[in-house]
C-alpha cells in the first residue's frame, strides 16, 4: 500500500471516528460527510446517470418523417430504455440526502457575528452535495416519466434557496420542462420570465439547455418562429457534434414548416457539414432535394446526387424516400404526371415504412383532388388514412377529407349508374342488346387474356419450386427444426416481407387494410366505360348472360320511378357535399341546376332553389340569385325560406320572439322556486295552449307536472309524469320524468302494482280459441339447457306420442335469462291439460320446483307482445287473472 493511499484511508477513519453523526455540525463532520457524499454516493449516482444517457442516445432511432423533438431523450419510449439506471440514481441520491444531509446549526462561539458568519449560520444545508443530489434525482425522475416526483425535487431546490445559484437555475429550467410536458404553459412562462431577468448569471455549461427549453416552450404552443430564434442560439452554444447536427436538422424542419425553403436547405446542408450518422445525412440530402427551388443552379447536381443514391445498394430500403424526393422536384417543375409516377414508385417500394407510403399516397391524393378528380382522390385519401398513424400531424384533416369523398363518390357513382341505365332503357331493343353483347364479349376476352397470362407464369412458378428445393435441402443438411435454423428462418423472413410487406401478428394479417389500394385496380377502374357501371351494382348472377344486365335496366314505369328517385338523391346529396365540405361551388351549381331542370316536381326542389340562391350570391351571380328567390316565394309562399326572403327582418323577429318566450319561462320558473305552484300550473296551461316551440313545451310540461306533484296526491303526480315521459321531445326531460316515476314506484309499491295491472289489461288479451305455447323462463345459469330440452322431448314422446311439438331453446334471451318454448299446444283447454301433466312428470319436477325457473302458457299473439314488452311482472298479473283462476 502506498503512503498516499494509507494517509487517505487514515484521514477518512479519523474523520469518521471524530464525527460521523449529522446531528453534529462541526468542521470535521462537514468535511467527512462532504467527502463521502462526493466521492462515494454522488459519484456513483452521476456515473449511473451518464451511463443511462449514453445508452439512450445509442438506442433511440429518430423518426425523420416527423418534426424531431427538441429533447429526443425525454419521451415515454426512452423512459423504458433507461429505467434501471435512473432507478439507481434515485436510490443513491435518496441515500445521500437521508444519511448525509446536515441541517443542524453549528455552535456559536460568540454572540456577535460578522455578515459572512451570519450568512453561514443561516444556510439551509451544510452538505454542499445535497442540492446536487436533489437536482440529479429530479432529472432521473423526469427521464423516468415520473413528472410529479421530479417537480417536487426541483421545487425543493428552488424553495430552499440554496447558495449554489447554478443548481437553482438548472432546477428552474427542469421545472419548466415538467410544466411544458404537462401543458401548464402559464407556470412555465412565469419561471422563464424570472430566468430572463437573471440571464447573465446562467453559466455557459447550461446555456444551450436554457435556449432549448425556451425553444421547446414556444414549439409546444405552436409558436414556430419564436422557437426558431431560440434554437438558433442553442445551436451556437452547442459543443457536441451529434447534438449540434440534431438541432440543425430540427431547424431545417421548422424553416420548412414556415415555408422558408432557402433557410431550410441552409440548415440541412449544415447538418451534412457536421458529418452525422448515415440515416440523418441521407434524410438531409432528401430534404435538400425536396426544398431546392426550380431556379436553383444546383438543382441538376441535386438530381444527379439523388440518382447516385438510388443506384447505391445500401440505400435499397430508402428507395421510397428517394422516389418521393424526385416527385417533389417534379411538382416544383410543374411536371405533374411525372410526379405521379415517382409517387407511385415511392409507394411501391415502401415495404416497411408505412409513414412514407402514407405520404406518397397523400401526395397523389392532393394532386387528384386539386384536379377535381374526386374518384381517384377518394381512393388515395383512403390509403393515406390506412397507412399514416393516427397521431401524425394533419391526420384528422385527411380522415375528414377521406370520409367526405367516400360519401361523395357513392352519390356520383349512383348518378353515373342511373344515367347509364336510363340511357340503355331509351335505346331500341336491338341497340340495347348490342351494347350488352359488347360488354359480354369484352369480359370473355379479358378472361382469355388472364388465362394466357397464368399459363405464361408456369416457368416462374417452376423457378420458385427450384428455390424451394434448394432451401429444403439446406434445412435437411443442417438437420435443424425450422425455427432453430438461421438459414431457413432468414429465407422465410425475406420471402414473407417480399410478398406481404410488414405485418403485425394478428388475425387476418393478410389484409393490410380494407382501404388500401393497388395501382392496377385503379387503372382498371379508370378504363371502365359509363354504360358498364351496371356491372358494379349486381352482386350475383352469370355475367355472360344478357338477363344479368337486362334486369337492372328500368324498362317499366315503377323501375323508372325508382331510378329517378335515386338520381335525385344522388344529385342533391353530392351537391351538398360539393358545397359544404369541398367548397367546389361549380360542381354544386351544376348538379343543383340539373336537378331543378330535370325534376321540377322533386321533393328536393325547395332546398335546391334555396341552396342555389346562396351559391349564386356567393359567386356574384345576382340575377340568378334573384330568380331563385322569386321562384321560392312564388312556388313555396308559406315556407320558412320564403318568409326569410320576403322579410329581411324575419329572422330577427323570430329571435326576439324566442327571447321573449324564454323570459316568460324564467318568470314562471321563479314562481316555482318561490312555491307559488297553483300560479305555475295556470301559466303553464296558458303557454301550452299557444303554439310554442318543442323545447320550451317540454320544459313547461315538466314544470307543470312537478307543480302538480307538490299540490296533489302521488297517484295523480305519477299520471302527469307519465304523460310528460311519453310526449316530450327533449329526451333529458323525459329521462328525468321516468326517474321520478321509478322513485315513486320504489317508495309506494302500490302505485307500481297499479301500473303493472293497467299495462297488462291494455297490452294482453285473453283469447281461448287461439293456438297456445308453453314457455319456461330459466334464470339459473347452472341448469343444463340441453339436458332440460332432452327431458321435455322425452315427456312429449311419452305422453303425446301422436303429436309433433316443436321445442326451441333461446340462450340468454333476456338479460341473462334463457327461454324454452314448446309449441303448438292447441287451444286454451288443450294447453292447460298439457301444463298440468307437464308439472307432474317426475323428470321435470326438479326443474319446475327450482325458484329460478318459471313456467307459463301464452297465446301466440300474447307471446309476440311479451317479446316486445319483456316484462314478466306484467304478464304474471295477466296470467294469474286468466290462467290460474
């Protein structure tokens, strides 16, 4: 042992013996606890923290398809990677605080202290590593996603006012992070304002974090420009190469988001100068290509670089992104058709990158939508929604557009179909059959081509078989089971991915998504001629038969009426979608004008004129708007729309009337609150006799009912409540009335019994000449229903050998209760003889005596009523009166 080590150990032992208790605050005790805290506990905690951070940076895989986070390690996903290290940090830091914190005041040697001595005496803590431990523990808790505990640790430091200002400043920064993660932006803003005042005190070691915290604060609130300014400062303070590249890439994304493509390209190029990891560099290249302007003198070189990337074998998995970049460049050059081809290639090569596949579909969807090609736009928006994750920015907008286009296409296809069918109906029989024969001929030719294509693929299948033979021989040579054989497993995985792409382990894994498309299917749909739309409407039948098509054509009056009704619905509903959802006024006007012209007696006519009136006004066609206005007033003089058009103040008057009615209701309600129930009833009766709106009518009826309840007997109160529950349109008020009825029934069972008896006398009817059936209601889940059915069949065979009774079991027919029926027993007298014999049969007696089994006789019509009413209490009253007398 060297002398230095010996003296160090001796010094530690000496300090330990002289004062290891934290209750004593002496120079030697402070030295001991500071020494042990620093070089033992805190050192190990810090090393564990660093280890977790290093591991997280190695394992995280940035998602370059989205805007990168300012703090990539501070996510829920990262928390799971470093939990063990951060748990150790918390444990070590807690140990330091628990065993080495010195809060006891030192002994005063004199009564008068200097300012420096006073400052020392008033310290909140005499172990200078305790505040560092709280900070380190808070960071670990934060990275574990334990935000509440982290905030407690940071606030402890802030509120204790430790003398080490660096620790306090850093604790404030991390507290801002917590508040931002929990969306408490006001609290975060208050701390940031305080830090701004003390900006000069912030040491250079945490200045990068300071600017990043500010940038993140703005970014989370959607203030992109403000975030950019802070992150630019953070970039200049950054020392680590990878972190610098990460921030530069994020700035490129943010400039791209604001539309400043020149600065976006500038920062992406800065990323490349920092020699980042390959994937980041590749994506930076792609974004430079996508955001370079068409007049950029380097554009030709950028295209060459992209082709070079495309030819590089190591970029095979990135081909989808490269083709996407080519598509973006083609769009900027206004080469739209060329761009579509690139985007199709991008989607084709997206095997495992669903986000990129979704973006490629989105690019095509937007192109077709802007061309007003809604059929193709609908297909591609559907696929966009199928592949993009639900939390992707803008997902809800794409989903809404997909939904609207799905609705639109359903109606526009119906228009095309009905037009085609009516066109065929207008032709002579010879012309009609010629068109149908042409469709059949085309179908036969298509099948022939498909058969030839299948035959030509035989060679390819042979090659595949040879591959299988080689693969199988490899397995046989290794003598290993498939899942233990690396060669077999690798081959299987490659083949699966090539054929199916990435699939989750789930049922129906072959079906990626019902909304997903193939380009071949799209092309076929585009080639279909209008008269062949009839094919899509028929689900069954021989497509090579004339009758298959003829039966869809409206060749008689009733079929033509039905076809016209579908056509009118399609024209009107599609126009509403064009107008309200897609803001395509031209197509909306076109369909509505056709509807008004072709169907002057349509039930949609008033709505058509009024919508056209609004459209004409919005598009500046005043003359046509006035024409529609006059038509509405002339043809529909009593309509709500006509009243609005005739009197510009009509809506104002209606609103004033509504406000006056509400004021009167408030007056009546005030009378109710003051207990003047008779006056409430009188005024409610007055208002209900006037033609007030349904909403106020419901309120008045309920208020009247409750006032009657306050002034009359429960039976009357219940009757009035029942009228309210059965007649008001406001379902909330109806529910309140039913709840009060239930309360009265519970408190006064006689009222419930009266209601049951009254209901039974109304809905059930004793008819002895009607056919009857026996029903068994089983509430006991332990009963074997199949065994009971078997015993009933035995009884029927034994006692009624000449009869052919039908026994049916309906499991869980009524809220956990099963029903067995035996029918048909004949008329009333026959049924009563049957049930008497049934109840005495030895094998059935144990079932009948079970308190959770009930047996009844029903007439067939009463049983149908029971299945609607589903109240055994009600039928039991009726049964007792007529069947057990």
